């Protein structure tokens, strides 16, 4: 059974998520803010964290940063779940750190569908990770490759192209895309005997 | 008609009497004859004559040349030397005091008459010239702007007091020296190439520059000669620190306001969508008669929030635009002359 950690300052959301996702077969724990979330994480390791953003005093992005900085929790997949759309800056800064960004309000079917997709991508990532490491890849390069892939996934979902290079974003995206392709070539050259499922989305 | 007063300094009584009668005949007023240098200096101050006829060899400690020097410095009264000495050494010494004439005794009435007329005319011209110089200087220094006039060799032809003060040098030090030597490149005056460019193109040029916390707007104007050529450039540098500060403040206030607006947008979007999400979740539990209708209404509200979202994204663009320009200013101030790293 997969464990989900729901972090949201709205009690109705917490309560309904717990009820509905338990019905779906997940084990659900919840936290009302960033501090409580980190408290949970010090005791248990969920399979996925669903993070609200607009929370006080520690908001969702700050919580995510703290989670990623701690080696014990840095690998736990996270989804952002917010009523506001992400800014370009947020996509650039955190895109590589999250599995998905969901915008409220969503129907339950969409939510469970997203969760399934996230877990599937995650399984693919783990398989790819293992595959490349077995073929002698540098773990840091593999991590960077997966980070770029996550960033490009979020960037595709929330296209953030202000159309001006000097804005920074267009430039960062281009460079990251190039880096992603480069890493993909490097990793693909390592071994061709046992490739991970090629049909899964990569960008 | 204006009376022209002449003071005679001569220690030979017969000579002085002859000169006096000659002068009176010519229509001049001679109120006094003195016979030594000390008295000459004193009377020059009291009478302020229009001209002094000065013998070089006098009784007493002070020679005619020395007395002439003091009078010239103190009162700027024109002096004609009248002497029997015509040797080179004496003449050379006398010349140092910039006399208005040098008449060798025994003189002829005609040479005295023309000598005096020439001296008075020359002196009146010099006075006029000095007055017009003072007027020009008063105009030049009446402005707080720094002004410099340079020639094609980039030598400083003229400079006003504010510029001297700004460079912490005396105007005498600055005049004649090369502008590139006394003014560090990049501040207060445009670069050398730009100056060459203005000489050849003949168009004025304006730039804003910062130095030691002060902002200057420097304009370079070509100065047209009567034949239409450009032999000199005038550089005017105006302190615009106050204006710059106001601009900076406006910018930062603008950025703050937009940041505040963006935050409000974010809070509003989230505050509206979170209850919508709760409604959607409640709907998924059990069967509702109007489930589809309620979901439809939720979608309508969400569409409105999407519009708010767009406003927020627009604000973000304006915000990063402002920040970019704001930081560019900050960068160029800390690194004058260093161009920004290209981002391509």
C-alpha cells in the first residue's frame, strides 16, 4: 500500500483527501503546514508528498527546499497542488524537483489519474536510474538527467516563454534542453542491451 | 570734457617744470610733482591720476622702476618712463614693468604728446578688455555647471571655477594642459574617440555618467569659427544626482507596488480555488442530484480566476522588466565601462 502525505492549510481539503484517497486504496497522512510536514518526515517516509503552496508561515516551496536539502528526504517524490499558477521563476527554480504541478480545482478522477501517472513516471525513473548505474554511469549525471527531464515536463505543462532572451527564461530553457539531450546521448551510449521502456514520456 | 590728470615723478626741478608747462599746454591737468619713489606710490593712491610720467633715477631708496612696479600692481595706472638712460640694461628692467611708453630725455614735445595719447588709448582699450573678460567670467562662473573649452589638440583653452573645484585643481593649473591628463577618462567628459568624432561630425553629444556618488549629464558642443570650421569644443557638465535619485526612488516604489499586486493576485487565486477544490471533493463522495450543474458552476468560477491568473502573469512580466532595468542601472554604476555579459 502506498503512503501519501497531504500538506494543505485548508482543513476541508485535508479531510476530503484523506477520506477519498483512502477509498482509493492509499494510506493517507496529512499535515496542516510546512513545519508539521517536516515533523512527519522525520518519523516516516511516504511514497509521495502532495504540497499546497500558499501556506503560512512556511510555504510550499520553502518546505520543498527543506525536503530536498535533507539527504534523508531528498529522494521522496513531490507534487505541488495549488490554487495559483506557477511563475516562470518558480518553474525554473523548482521544476526539476517536482513530479507534477496540479492546479485546483480538479475532479477526483483527474487527481487519481495524475497520481497513477506520477507513480508510473517514478517507476520509469527508478528503472532508468538502476539501468544506467549498472552500465557504469556517474550517479550525479543520472540525477541531473532525471532532474532535467522533470523540469522539461513541468515546463511543457506550463509553457513559460516570455519571448525575450534577456528575460532569462528562454535562455535557461534552451540551455537545459541542450543539456538534457547531451545527457541522454551520453547515457544512451553506455549500454544498449537493456534499455528502459522507451515509450514512456521523456520531456 | 573729462579732465585728464597726470602725475609727474621727477627729481630735477628744471626738467619737471618744463614737462609740467608742456603738459598744461597740451590740455592736461598736473596737480602735483613728486621727486621720489615713495611719494610717487603714495600720491598715485591718493590722486589716482590717469597717467604717470616716471623718471627712472630718483632720490631715495626706491627707483622709478620699483615704484612703477608697485603702482602697476596696486592701482593699474598707465606709466610712461621718462629717462636719460637709454642703455640696454635699464631698458630691459623697465620693460619688465610693462610700461605704456618709454621716452628718452631730452624729449621733443611731439614725442611726449603722441606717447601720452598712445598710452591713454592703449590703457582705455586694456580696461575695456579686462571689463569684458570679467563679464564673460562672471557669466561662466554664474552657473553651477562645469564648463571647459578645448582645442583640436585636446588642450584646455578655458575652464570655469566649478570645473576647477570639481577637479580640485586651480584654473591656472588646468588651462593649457591636456584634457586627457587632468580628467580621468570615462568621467566628466566623454572618451577621446568620442571627442574626435564630434570634431569630425560636428554634432553635439550628451551622456550621463556617475563619479564618486554624483551623477553628471555631460554635453559636448562643437564651437563654430567664423569660417564655419570647428576648432574648439565646449564641454558642459551638469549635476543630475538629484534627478537620478528621484528616478531610482520611483523605480523601486514601482517595483514594490507591483510585487504587492502580484502577492494579492496569488492570495486571491488560491483563496478562491481552494474552496472550489473542496466542493469538487465533496461532490465525489456519494450521489448528488445536481452534481453536474454544480461542477459546471465551479468551472465558471475557475474560468474567471484564470483571468486573474493572466493578470498575475502580466504583472510578473512587468516586474521582471523593471527589475532588469533597475539592476542594469545598479550594475553600470558599480562597473562603469564594463558591458553586461551577453546572454545568447
